[in-house]
């Protein structure tokens, strides 16, 4: 079964780069560029993992993470936050239930390692 990853970021170049790279590793990538788009996609696509930017045009990644953690249908989907914010942002994101946090600019190999680690932890 192919693992589905929802990538939520308003920067299309980041989404496209992640999509190309993750699809090379045989992940199915679903794209969203807004918080509303992420909420719609998560309910119709049922991703196995979410890569979530914090700064989106219509709501923050913190708000989205909080919504997903309160919803019984989405609360168990792992979330890795991607952001240009520093340590303060990481603490806030982890406090809302994010499983991991990566600061932009990020190393693609590190991100892929964190994706594998998060997915491995839920399969056990």
C-alpha cells in the first residue's frame, strides 16, 4: 500500500520540490496551499502523514494542527511542522500535538529521515 502524505504550504515551489522528491521514494503526495484546502483534503484523501507549514494565508498551521488533534477522524494522523520560525515556534507546535518539527530551510535527507521515523513509530 502506498503511503499518502499531505503537503500543506503556500509556497508552490516548496510543495513542488517536496512532491517530486517524495514521489521518487514511492510516497503519494497530496497538495494543499491553504488551511481550508488542508482541512478539505485531509477528510477526502485520508493521508497517512501531514507536512504542515505554520504561516498560511488563511489560518496558521497551529490552528490547523489544533483542529486536527480535536477531531476524532484526524487526531491520530502524524503531523510534521515545517516553518521558518525558530525555537519558539517549535515549542508551540509540539505543545499543540505536532509529532515533529523542521525549520526552513531544511535538509531534504533530514526531513525524509524524520518522515520514516514518524511513520515507523505509528506502525509499531
